[in-house]
């Protein structure tokens, strides 16, 4: 690769990949300086200059004028170990003023003496290094571009294609990269089919050594939250407000809503005509039960609503500071209020942030007769 070809290659890649031209040249100069030290000279006081217009490459050896040679110093750390401190200027690059004046009369401390030392066959090394650097810069640019594209996608819902599977994970094609959906983060009981389109919730984005690491979930409560926002336009335009969302994936979710328009019924709006809106959400959740709860500033009303599907609870706040409440339900609704395995009462407590004790009307009457 001659100088002209190198410049053309750099400009083509800069245009195609959106890489900074200066970043490529600086990377080349650093890489060529390292290559020179390895192949021609073990000293560290060299720099490489690439002409941005012609592509001509020159290698310079430099010396910095000093009053006295700095060999570095020693210190001790907190444990008493001797620690060597490197000199500010590499030893190879130092020249004392007296010697420098013999080479360049009138030179001053801090100034630099440079000598071109470009080897005759350096073009061979430059060609090989150029390919390596350009490849590296392309990878870095693509990696950074992907990170820029996905960095604001955390806690968002994405649509992807199920591309690969191993013992622990599904790998979801998101376009320019793949996300990881752990098998313990899918909805219990659901079947994921290879090649199918799937909605996923982004739980984490990290800048890894091999590119962005994007962790996905269908089990996270945020998945339900984003589903509601996707299916219910009134949540997007602010007519409805979501106050909280809790979930026991595969079993039940509870979503607390209020309205900014008194003429709008939050629960009816989410259910939709003939249940069309909530049906779309339930289908995506693989049949998981969803309770739409009417939010209230009144904790007694809020807790009563949160105990759905139980409907006739009588709620008393026992201790507002400790967030403790008692819910009394008809005998035939006790099982509904508790839920299978206690999941309904647990979710209601998490939703309202109250510790809810439940008793039946029969238990209350028996206690009153004692």
C-alpha cells in the first residue's frame, strides 16, 4: 500500500463507517511508533508523523533539553514498600543543556531536538500496520456506534428476533447487535420459538470488551409497565397516570392507575371495548392474570382496590407510620383476597407499601364475642 492508496483507504473508511479521520491518523502514528521501536530501534524517544494530504510517513527521533538527567525517584507506600516513580521525560529522550548547545547553539531547556530516522524499507512495516490499525478503528467505531444507538434503550421495550439458543440463554437479534435473554428471565410456562419475533424489556446495558452487553427480560415488572404504555394510548398522552406496577411473573401483576380527566374511567379504559385492550396484554403475558387497580390518595380505598379480585373488603389503617392495615373480607372472598400461595395479598402489600393483615368477618365476630 503506497501513500496515495493509504490516504484513499482512510478517506473511504472515514466516509463509510463515520470514523473521525484524525482518530485514524493518530492511531496509525502511535502504532507505527511502536512498530519502529520493535523492528528498528528499542529506544522510546521516537514519534511518527503522517502527512494528512499526501500520506507520506516520516519517523523522528527527539531529545528534550534538560538541566540534569532525571532518572526518576523512589518513594514508599502505606505498607512501607519501595515504589519507583518514573521520570517525567523518558531517559532515552533527555539531553543535558551543555551537550545540546554543541548540536544547536542557543537552544534552551525544554526545547526539543529532532532528527529524521525514517528507515528505507519502513513502507513494508507501514503497510502491515495500516491494515491492522484500520481494522481496529473500524471495530471500535462500529462498537461505539452501536453503544450510542442503544445507550438510551435501558428500561425500554424492544422487538427482536429469536436467533440463537444455548443451555442458559436465548440470543435476540435487535438489528445491529444481539441481546441476551436468560432462560430464567422468560415468563414461566411460555415457549420461545426460534425465528419468531419477540418483545423484550432491556434491564441492563454495559460497554463490554467485545461490544455492548444488552441483558433482556420478559419476567421483569417493567415488561408489564411498557406493555400497558404500548397498548393504552391514554398512558402516553397523560390522560392516565401509572403510579405503581408489581408482578409475580407467570402468576399475577397489579397496576395502579389514576386519571387526569374525571370523565375517563381508568379501569374501563385499560380493559377496552369487549376486553380488546387487556386481551392483547394478557396474550403477550402468556395468560398471566392482571389486576388494574384504581389508585387513591386515601390508603383505605387504595388497599381495598389493591385486594382485587376480592371486592368487598373493609379496610382499617392500624398504624399509619408503620404502614400496617387490617382488611376484613366476607368468608367466601377470603381465598380470593389471599390468592394462590398468598400471591394476591403479597402483591397488594407491595403495591400499596402497607403490611396488610386479612381476617374474615367470621373471625372478627368470634373475637368480638370473647
